[in-house]
C-alpha cells in the first residue's frame, strides 16, 4: 500500500476487532480527557519511540479531532513503511457521537 485509506467509525470497529492499533494525534490534554480504548497518543515528541516499537504490518488507524490532520499524518506513516494505514473520518468527534460507550480516559 502506498496510500492511506479513510474509514468511518464502524469500519474502525472492524479494524480494531482484527487487531488494529490507534494512533491518536490530538494534544495530550485532550487525549487524557477521553480517547478510543487502547489508543496511543502519538506526537512529534514520541514519534521515534513509536516507530521503533511498531509492527509495520499491523493495521494502523490515525485519529485526530475532526479527521483532517490525521490524513497528512496517515500519509506520513505510509511513507515510513506502515503497510495498512487509515485516517478516521470525522476524527474523535465523530467517534464520540457514534460510540459514546467506547471511550476511555
């Protein structure tokens, strides 16, 4: 894959059930207030650490606030060698509407 895809929250649930990892690129304070269960708060400060520990074959869902910033982050991660990367349409805001029962703090 040389391009990321965009998926909605229902597709993200399917990916998660298949073992996908969520990289949440929102700021730490927002992430700590609530995020998709099991998500990793990815920032420029811990990008290297994340890349060193990552399994590049595991599907990766990139999440931001509204689904805009995650697209460029997803494309960057594809270029770094991740094989299956997706941007979450509507971001965490959409997730909170679709799955209010699937949020952890």
